[in-house]
C-alpha cells in the first residue's frame, strides 16, 4: 500500500510541475494551455505521458538552413517584386486582381511567396483521373521525379506507384520520395527496397528517435506534392492510397487537386528542396536541372505558393485565409474535411455574414475521425446562429480544402480549416488569382450541393443530449486535436 501511495504522490507532483511549466514558462495560447491542463487533471499519470508525446513545442530555431548563396536569385527576385508591389508597378494579367494587390504583397512579405502569372492549372476532383494523369506524366519524366506525401499506403495504388518509380529509376531518372513518419507509420521498410535497389532515394520526415517512440509525433508534414522535371507540379488533398480512389469504407472520395505548369512549379520545387534537405542525409544541391528554363503562358494564371509550419510564429496560410475572408464583399464558399477554427477564423466568418456576405461552409456528413467530427459540429452550430449556411456532404467523404471568394480569388492546398493545420502541421497551399479558376471552383462547389444536406438551426437545437455532451467535451480539447 505504501508503494502505491508513493507512486500517487510522485504522479501528483509531476502533474503539478508540468502544469507550472505550461502556465509560466511555455507561454502557449490560453485555449491550448487550458486543454492540456484538463488532460493532466482528468488523466493523471497518463496525461503526463500524453503530453510528452503530443504536447512538446517545436523549437523555433531555424530548421531550414540554406548554404551560402543558395536561392540567392530567388531572394533577389522576391525583393524586386516587393518593390514593384509597393510602387504599384507590378502589372496584373487579370485586371480584377488589382483589388487583391495587398494580399499578394502580404504573402510576399510573410512567406517570400513569389507571385507568378505564367501558369496553366488543371483541377482534379476524383482520384482515378488524377492518378491516371499523374502516372502518365511520371512515366514521361526525363530528369527527376520528386514526391512528398503525408500518407503512402502499402496497397494497390501504392504498389502501382512504386512499380512505376522503380521503372523510372532503372532508366536513370532521379527519383526522390519523402513521406511523413506519422502519416505513413504503418508502411513497412521492405516496401521501399525495390526503389532503393533501382537507385532511387527515400527519406522520412521527423522519424522516431527511438523504436516506437517519437517525441515529434505532433508535428507532421501534411503536404502532398509531386514535381516532375521541375516543369510539372501537383498539389492538393489526395494522398497515395486506395481510399483516395473510393475503395475503402468511406466510399466515394471527393477531393481537390491541381496540376500546374509554369513558374509556380519553381515554388513547389523549392518547398520539396527544403523538406528533403531537412530529412535526408543525401543533400540536394541547387541546379539548373531542378529549376530549368520554363516557357510559361504570357497571360497565364496568377499563383502564389504559401507554406507554413510549427517552426514559424507567422501562421502564413491561416493569415492568407483571413485576408481572403475579410476582403469578401459578395460570397465565400468553403470546403474542408475538418472544421476546428480558432477565434480569429470564427470571428472573421461571423463578421462576413453579418456584413451581408453569402457564407457557405461544406464539411463531411460522415466521420473518419470521431472526435474531430464532434468538435466540427459544435463550431457549425455557432456559425448557424450567425447566419452562415452549413452543408453536410453525404455522397461519400469530403476531403477538399478549398475556398473561393467573390468569384475572383481562391485557394487549393493541403491545409484544413483547423488549429492543427494552422499551428502544428507543415502545410502548403496554392493561392489562385484568376476569375476563370474561381468560376470553375465555384461551379464545383455548387455541383457538390446536390450531394449535400443543409444543416438547419432547428435540427441543431434538437440534437440528442449525447451529441451535445460529445460536442462540448471535444470542443474543450479542440486546440490540441
């Protein structure tokens, strides 16, 4: 009995000390601090272990170190573009984008997101058409193939991709594959052996320091990028796995992905370059092969590639979302699989609808992560009270991360509208400044409404007590979900 009492005392002291660290030393967001204090209070001992694994903050020391002279021409180009934007001398292909010059400037300043206007962009909303196109382009590669994915499965689609990569590596094409250690945790090392044997290279982002223990498990590279010969780039919500073809229990998979050609691909390549050199002992060197001369369109689509991660305090992607919302005058159409906004995002959407903007939010009608699903519904109820129209997608699973504002500007990428994407994940989004692209994405949103059920205030108020309890509890934990 004495031993048990001693253990209880040690656990209690450990909880108190950790609580003191949370409150007085780490200076976290208040909501996140309270969430962790609740975990420690209601799960003594276990909560301490959960915090050690999931609660650690990532050092803000510079993770991405460039060698002297690397990307100097990019930095020079960004500085020059900043001056052109400040002076009002940067000409816009689409005259409607003059209104959004301040947003372009903000992304240039906060993230070095060089604005390119020579791009062609194609939208994909189904896995079969996306992967048919992507695999064809991979098969046509001559110099290199770079892939960065949060999830890669050891299944039919994953094997098809791996066989293709092995073929290209055997032909002498440089193949580099980077995957997230958490998102792809179940994939066996033998899966990559044929590619390594063929001369390809594989790296894992933030792998475990010790067997089965990863103290950086909370910081995940959620990006999904493919870059081929430095000329073709893919970005969006699709990972590599059979569920993204609609072959698993969630059924039909509705997502949004882009294929881009033009100088925006340079920005995707630079993002891969940085993540690869952070993760692999075989460092990439900047070269003309990686960034070849491109013949873009004279009057192409304006694109900024914006990235964010827990290594930065700026939350660049969230700030760009907020800028879009505050600029809205007519309508905001938003799709996200996980809707756990922070106060700034929630306030922005409420202010928009109270200003007469038609705000519509579409989320999945079926869950893939129950706690996130419950938390999402608590926030939808709050939006309904303000006049936002909320839709539950029921054809299958809605995984698209898109936002369209005033049929002028839009965003497609990897970041959800949730605190995890804003603060904890490494994410990348493409911000599109083009009325044609906005029209297409808006048409897709309207098309999806046919497969949705609109949630009403009456329905929300009459939900069962069990749902109310689930929503209340998960909302308290939303800053750390």
